[in-house]
């Protein structure tokens, strides 16, 4: 059986990474990956979700490069 990808809301992601939701929004502007269309409308835009493994890996790489 294929493994299901975990998707998180902005609040859930901020809890897992130990950040505020404002910090997550700022990282999203810098390229933090999330799913859905960037239109900002409906489920695909306004309520886009973050893919946990990709977001985690991106954040750790971001932190490593920023040191």
C-alpha cells in the first residue's frame, strides 16, 4: 500500500517547527513549499496546506545555509 503524504495547516506546521504562524508566512514568501494553487481562492489557494516532509527538509536546509 502506498504511503500517504502528511499535509499540515500553517498552525500545525508552526507547532512542529517551533515557530509562529507569522514566521511560517514569511518563510513561505521565501520559498517554503506548500500544495495548492497560488490564487488565494477556495481550498486550493486560501487554505493551502504544507507537505510535512518537504517543508521540514526545506526549513532545515534554509537554517543550515543561513548560519
